[in-house]
């Protein structure tokens, strides 16, 4: 399925009361289920810290750590300067990240590979659909940020490139 078609379908469903959509076009089938299950998890997480009063005092003894914390922002400040020369490719979907089309195939790209605009970088499986993620601009791969087979969130950085 074309990524742009999928984005258009999801955009059309945004703001509606539709909770399930099954769409068939030729041999392609798309089954979308919308809901808010993470909200229940958030509700459970909020009462637990309130019920456990002893853990908040444990972070209080960590007060000596804040002097060490200013030392940490200094290296962090140096890293964004290096990052200013790089750009990331982010996941357009929630799904599972794959570096190759199958376990037997080599990865689409490796560190040091120079890619062209439109070149396939990886696959993100979302709802049993294999979505090819393409380079939006040319560049040289500096770092792969996600392990093969790992779950990814929407907007999560997958690769770091330097312009080519």
C-alpha cells in the first residue's frame, strides 16, 4: 500500500467517531481499529506513585547528584553542536522496525552508505502492512538508532545522516 494513501485514510478518520474501518482494494486489505487503550495505563500509573510515599524520599537523598548534573549538560551541549550537522529519519508510524526485506536479505543501508532521495532505508510493519521508509534527502548514514525487530513509536528517530 502506498504510504501517502495510508496517511490520507488516517487523516480522514481523525476527528470522527469511527472506531473500526475495513477497506479492500484489489488484493490489498486494510483493517484500522481506533481507540485509546494507553489512557487506562496512564490512570493506573498515576495512583501507584501517590500510594508509595517511601519512594519520593529516596530521590531526595539523590540531592548530591544535581551538582553532577551540571557536568552532564556540558557534554550534552557539545553533542547538539555535532548534531547540528546531521539530520534524522523518523518513523511515520507506530510499528516494528526491520532493516531488511527478510531475515535472509542484507540490510537496506549500513553505516557509511550514501543514499539518494527516495532510496528505501527500512521497513516499518504496522497492522500487518510492510511500509517502506524512504530517504527524504540525500545523505551518508552515520548511525542506526533502532535495533532490528524493535518496536518504534510515531516520530521516533530511526537513522542519523549527515548531508551528502
